[in-house]
C-alpha cells in the first residue's frame, strides 16, 4: 500500500522493486515512483528499512533519494553551489566510489543521476553513511528491475561504474 495520498497501490517492477503511480492534481503531470527497500535494518531503527526512491515525471527522470530511516548527522562537506552535502561510500557490484549527496532536512540524501543509473543496472548496491555510533551500511539487492519499464517512465538507462 502506498503511504501517499492520491498514489496508487504499488505493484512489482521486477526483483525487489515496487512501482507506484500518481497524477499531480493541479498540473495533471503523471508521476511514477520506483521504490527499493534495503535487505537490512540500521542499528538506530530496527523497525524501518532504509529505502531508495526513484521519481519520474511525464516520462523523465526527476530525482532519486536515499532515505536511511534514521536521523542523519550534520553535513560534512559543501557542494559545488555551497549546498550542504554528506559524503558517502557507495559499492556498485565490485566497484567502490565516494559521492557527495545533497543533505535534505537531516532525513535523506539526494542521489546523483550517474549513481542512479549505476544502481538500476547492478546486482549489489551498498551505501555506507556516518551514523551516531559509527559507520552504518545499507545493503540493497536491485537485480531484477524491469529496465524497459524504467526507460518508458523515466527515459533512464543503466550505466556500468
């Protein structure tokens, strides 16, 4: 079931992914949200699984967010335009890289489009963030996503790291 008013109940988008649809009331924009829950819980909240949301509007990629389900620490670096960011370590299959993701209201991180494209084509995806009691790792199994559906709703294709 969708937690958002006006959004249809979710259905499988392949693998562990779920897809939700809605329509913006004022603009009639068609929105699609892909959601992937983590395979694990973080230590601070064992009742909420971290999640990644990929949102598309009118057939184009809009944004992707990582919601760890815990209160994030303070940003640890400035972005190019001075916006607050948190540096995270990301594992995509066998590749590791550091990313500065925009820090949004101490609750979630806005992922970059390049990492999102790597995510949708991967089998293993892990995000390491600084937690209150040290480093925490959210583990995801993104394999099985219907990539044709992602291309249709988001005009997004996978990319190798």
